[in-house]
């Protein structure tokens, strides 16, 4: 078991997500991997699942390196540079399935920028 844990830990957050998705499939072995990747990929199937795991890896690395606050502030600033208004961003944030506290933090930050 230690060897398996070492290999999953080497994969980081994407490895944990894959293991959880595999557990929910009810399958074992290659069928569990296939079903988990297809589930994560949604309409894009297994290849989409692989892409999702890659994106999760990038996001988790960024969060570990810079912290959540800097990442979300930089993202909001980039959205503003691309022409999105504060009200557009606020509407989008309101529709996301995130915690109320996080929504409040983003809205508060939107009030502080020009």
C-alpha cells in the first residue's frame, strides 16, 4: 500500500481527484480509470478528463506558489482588461457554485478596483 500511496502522492492533486472519481464509478482496474476520466471529461470524454487533470495540476501549482488571494485578484484584473464590466463579473460570480464567503470576497475586491 505504501508504494501505491507514494505513486498517487507523486501525481499530487490530480492524482487525488482521479482516485476519488475512480471510487465513485463502482468499477475496478482499467474500467475504473476509463469511467473516471470519461466522467471528468464530460462531453469531451477521456481526453477531456486528461485535460481536466492537467488543468487541475496547473491551478494547484499556482495556488501553492502564489496563494489564492493573488490568483483571484489577478484573474479579476485580467477580466477587466478584456473588457468585462464589474457588473458582468459580479453576475458571473453570483452564478458560480462557490461559497458565499468567497463570493463576498470577490465582490469586495471588485469595489476596490477602478
